[in-house]
C-alpha cells in the first residue's frame, strides 16, 4: 500500500494558524508571516478563505470579513 503524501494534521494546523492570525489583524496584511506558514501555502489559504467570503483582498492587502470575526454567525451558516 502506498503511503499518503499529504499530512492532513499538519495542513489543518496551518489552516488554523493562518485563520487565527488573519482574524486578529486590525490592518490589511500583504502576506502571511513566515512563522505562521510558508509564503505559498499562506497565499493559497487566504485565496481559499476569500472564496468562502471570510477574507477580502483590498489594495493594501488581505482583511478579515465579519463572518470570520464572529464565529457564531459562521457556525449558523454551516447548519
């Protein structure tokens, strides 16, 4: 049997770190810091969050949107 190439636990942890980091930002962020995630991975995660309408790209960088800032609303949307 072939070993799985992707580490799901590590990917989930990276997603959690990027989500927590962007939700705590008060100003637009141009990129994810290296101590949070690799630059390419951070950019892919932000794009995926943007598709889910959780962040938005503005001229200065990425900003969190209200559903990400209010987890209760986000949970109600998933029901």
